[in-house]
C-alpha cells in the first residue's frame, strides 16, 4: 500500500465569520486531490480536530461536513479528543476511514495528547495501511519530524513566540505552515541553527503532497492573502543560510532530493 500524506500550509475553508458571512473556500484543489488519492468516488472521511479545544471540535466538524459531504459526497464522521481512551471506538473509526484529517490549532498539546493515549501509534499504522493522512496547519505539522508552531500564542495569547515542536516523524523535515505570514521564516532560520532537518515552508493555499518516496506541491488561488502560493526549502550549510523555492509542477519528484542539503 502506498503511504500518503497531504500537508496543507493554510487557507480558508468557508467557515462562518462572527457576523454570519463566510470566509472564502480556497482549498478545493487540495480537497479534491485528497479524495482522488483514496481511489474511491465517495470515500469515508474522518475528522480528528484534536488541535482545537473540545468545545470547538463539533463546529469544526460541521464545517468539514459542508465540504466533504455536501460538496463531494463523502461519508463523514469525527473522533473527538475525549474519546481517545475508548480503544474499541478509536479502532473502529480508523478502520472505517479512507481519509484522516486533522485541523488547525495547538500542535504542541495535540502531539502530547496523542503520545499519552498512544493514538500516535494508531496513526502510524493507518499511514502504513495506505489511508490518506492529511490536514491544515497543525494538521500538516504533525506528520513531520519537527515543526514551527504558534501553539503558545494560541494557548496563552499575547506576544508569545513561535516555537519548535517535535512531531510524529513519519516524514523528515521541519515543517512551517502559513510561511507567508510575518515572523514564520525568521523563526525557521533560528530553529534550523540547532536542527539537522531541512526546513519546508509552505504558504497558505499550498499543500505538500507526499506519496511514498515522491512529492509535489498542490496550489490554489491565494489572492485573498495577497500572494501567489509557494513553498520554500531552507537549510544552513557552511555557515550560510540557503532558501530555495520548491518547484511548482504537476510531476512527482524524489523526496530524497527535497530533503537533501546541496
């Protein structure tokens, strides 16, 4: 079975604003590719919004139902964070799912929860079994060795700094979501001084798609963010900091080349 990850750097999913209007839906290209990877016309979609507080997980699920069920005809279920100790339920939902999608939020506490409940091991087996593991922001960070995260700001507010977080390590690399936002690339530059990883910075409306040992970028219109969607590869070599744009191409390329310091 192919091992499949779609890590989305960010983007709006049509959620409601406080005034009742909706944000744009920017990630159709990425969502359609996630569905295509299952090989099914109407796959089973499982949301695990564990980067969000429990009280927000149901509303997040309803947003994703609007997309994956109403737009694309998927069957949708969710697994809430307070259900992770129910081993039988967890196993049945993961076995049922073709797609496992984690949303945005607090990466640090999410990874801690998964390791405490051993859900990390269940996710790894799901990946090995060929299920599509995917998500946005925190739900993209989690699959990599390390990430840059705003978890402290999410948890405590104010001017809390971006931090490095050790993640699941299914794929090497230090992942940076929303890299078009202020401070993200500077934080990566600092984190890479003490990390052996290659930095993978992915903007809003861009996803890094990884199938076994190959990768490509999936992009969509990012004009709402005032940019063109992009990805960057970064690393230190011989006391020089190197940033390179990742080629935006429909062709898959060797993942080993992306993770190599030239």
